[in-house]
């Protein structure tokens, strides 16, 4: 899809699949969404990868897998339900 873009076109793509992080795309192209139910005024926040990863050698995939952006879902309630 990216190769089909011409001129000043954009593509917005959403996924939960971390394999997309292995693509050779610049870090500034990634924005992560974070939900904060405690923030009534701004419950959805945009986290821009380049604000956290400054060096070219920083791994975006490692940052996501280690939850550097604090965007991992809270699963403890699911685990509680599964244990019932």
C-alpha cells in the first residue's frame, strides 16, 4: 500500500500487530493511542514515538514490547475472570 502512494498522499493504518514495527519506516511515522479512563477531559492521548526514541539505533519494537510508551492494555481483570 505504501508503494502505491504518489505525490503528497498519506496512509493511515491502525493495527495491534507488532510485526509492523519491523518495517523500515521512520520513527516519526508511528503514533500510539493510549486510553486513560481517569482523565475525563482527554481520555485518549496520542503518544509520538520520536518523543521517546531519539537515536537512530533505538528499536521501536523493543520499546513497544517493554511498554516504554505505557500503552499496554491492563489485563489483570481478564486474568481474574479466567481464573473463576
